[in-house]
């Protein structure tokens, strides 16, 4: 079993806000311990975030996951 932390910076160069979908593959038996935005378990090995990014701005997604093999 181990824990990993991730940080993903999403930038938007458009003049209007956008909604982006982030899909992260996570192998094995896993659970999210901490996250900056709410996620959904899309499948047994994929976590999914839908995040709104402001016009000409950026947002940072951070999460910590525990994985068992």
C-alpha cells in the first residue's frame, strides 16, 4: 500500500470560462484521501473531475490517493 500526491494546473486562454473534464487512471484498489475539487469514481481504475476554469485564468487540481495492490 502507498500514497501519492498530485498537482495539475489547468489554464484557460479563452475570453470566456470553460468546463474541463480531467480523467486520471489509478490502478489497483484505491481511494481519494484529500482533493481540492470533488471527484467521481468513473470506473474501477479511473477518477473523474469536472472543473470550471475562469476566463483567461487558471485553476489547480490537487489530490492525494491511497493505492493497494
